[in-house]
C-alpha cells in the first residue's frame, strides 16, 4: 500500500516535471528528490525510465479522460456549448501555467514519437480516445440540428484535435492565448457557423454571424 | 574561411540531429563526432549550446524562408494553387522522413519555449515571418476573387500555421499523412470553399463542393 502511494507520488511529480521541461530533460534523480524518495530506489517502482514515462502517460490520460467526458458529455448543456467549454478549459489551463506547459500528450508526441515506438503507439492511442469523445459530441450536435446535416464528424474531430494542439504550440511560443482564441473563432464563426447557415437561411432571415 | 565552413557543417549536422531527436537529447559530442571535428573544439565556434541552437534555428529559418517565398509567391500560379503547393511540400517532407521529423521550428517551440526566453522569442519571430508569407498569399487570393471578399487574412494565416503544425504532430504520432490530408481537405472544402460560395451563388447555380 505504501509502495503504491510512493509510486503514485513519483508519477504525479514526474508528470509536472515532464510537462514543464520535457521527458529527456527530466532526470530520475530530480523526480526522486522532489518526491523525498531515497536515490537508488527508482527501480523498485519502475523497470526503466521509459516504463516510468509510460506510467506517467497512463495516469495523465486516465485523469484527463474523466475530465473530458465530464465536459464533452455534460447532460445539461447542448453539444456545441460543451465544445466551447472544452476550449475554455484549455485556455484556462494555458493561462494558469503562464503559457509554459501546454498539453503533456502533445509535448511528448512531439518529443518522443520518432524515438520510441512504445511511446508513439501509446500517445496515438490517447489522441484517438480524445478524438472519439469529440466525434460523439459533434454527432450529437448534428442530431440536435446545431451543425449541418452532412457534417463529417470523424474528419472534423481530427481537424479540431490537431488544430487545437497547434494552437497550444503557438500560444507557448507567442506567450499569449491569442492563437487559441483565433482557432476557436475560426472554427465556430467560419466553419461551424457557416455550416449551419443554410438551414437558418431556409427558415427565414439569416442572422449575421458576429 | 575554413573556420566558417566547419561552423556551417556543425550547424547542418546539428539541424539534422535536433530534428530527429530534439535539442536536449542532442549531445555536442555527437555533433562533433558526426562532423569529424575534434572534441573540445566546440567552443571555438559557439559560446554555448544555446548559442549553437540559435545558430541552427537561424540557418534553418533562412533556408526555409527562401523555399517558402519560392512556393507562396510563385508568379506563374494563382494564389490558392500556391497554398496547395505549400501543403504538398509539407506532406512530401513528412513522407520522406517516414513521419519522424516534422517541423524543426515546431519541435523546438514545443520543447524549448518555456525553458529559454531566447529560444522562445527567436522561434516566435520565425513563425511570425511564415505567417506574413501566408497573409500575403491569402490577400492575393482575395484580390483575385479566389476567396470571399471579407476573408480575414491575418486571422486565417495564424489558423493555418497553427493547424498545420498540429497536423504534423498528429502525423508523427499516428505515423501517417492522414491528419495532414484531413487538414488540407477541411481547409479547402469546408472553409475556403464555403467562403467563396456566396459569390458563386449570386451569379447563378451553386456548384456542390466535392
């Protein structure tokens, strides 16, 4: 039980350090030291640094998935409002770390995809899971008449996931939320907004998209 | 002269190694060894590893900028065809490295933005320069009537740059060009395609976007 608690603590601190500085720059000793765990005991908990990194990804993915489901499947909100909340949550996260961290999965995907097949496959799996949640939300938006009937939910979910990752990268390099706000604006006003316009137009006066 | 040639060689090899494995994982000795330059002579050419990294960014940015201008300002092609060529060139690059490298500037932005203000500022400057080229191309597309008259070229240029970076990240994690193809499809069919439709519609029968 104590072993499990220590392992969890190492994973939690590892996630913080890796999000801040990347996987390669995060030393095992720095993690142990910040956790107050004796040097040399790392291999009692993990078979290798890669094993540790994969455990960090698993723990993060599990926590974040629960959060994503709570936002994107919130039963009391219409689908597009949930999507708005997803972007809002991302902007709040980015602001709260002063544009320093971004997305742990995106950062690791950038850093490790070509260096470790185990990491690449696991990170891809996490991204695909997130895409599934976006697909469900977009399909519900379609069913509710919030977006065009012919909307390709799979393709748009992939587009949103990738675009949002890129917007976070630009937010980090420009130290501003502007790229994330611009992404959301283009998505809602130019893409989703225009997709739904034909039906509004058919019903009568077409409201201007702001 | 010989000093300059050696320095250029170190920069070129540094760019390759950093694109493959990131900045932190690239050791100075590995660069010197691959370049056939004696160990210990690094500080004859660069004052620090950061100084070396910034020189790699400068050299890459200069080369890539010339390439970008040649594509996005090609005088013999209409603006949107040039934009298509820009995406095509990116897909060819990604395919030729088996989805391993992606964009050196994007990779470094992800890895270093929060760790070094010198890197962050320089990378942001490079991204902004690329955005300028995209703005010019989109403004020319607007002037040529290829996109809607009210197209916000600045905002869309930022959206394209960020989205394309995210699409490359997903291409790396999923080891496939599909995310880059999907980005291009959504951009041209859903976003730019729809933007130009109102004018076509006003002129008569509205062609279906494929």
